[in-house]
């Protein structure tokens, strides 16, 4: 399977309800399992790559999309739930 990058992950997370649901389930896994679970979905990126994408894409998001994962800073939420667990 061809790996998708951080940009594809973030876009899918924000725009695709099914992917978002799977990723929210993955976020509940122990830290040592969540990175592998994201990779099993076909994504492969580093924490830094994901952080750069979130920072770049955030300004283009509507207010509704900025809060799609709940209250708080979207960058911090994404980094805590998925980004920090992608580095080996």
C-alpha cells in the first residue's frame, strides 16, 4: 500500500467523518500502539510534518472546522492525539 502523508491525514481527519471516527478511536489506544494504528490506515509521517501541515492549513479552515475535534487549540489536539506518537 502506498503511504499517505501528513497533509492527506489532516485533510481526511477534518473532512471525512469515517476517518475522523477511526482516528478518534485510535487516540484512545495506549501511546505505544497509536502510531502503528495510524500507519495501518495507510498514513506515514513524522510529528514535525503533521505540525507543519496543521499550522499551514489552520488559517484556511472555517470557524466550524477549527473546532471539529472539540474545544481548544486544534494544533495542540492533533499533536497530542496523533502527532506525538508517529515518531519511532
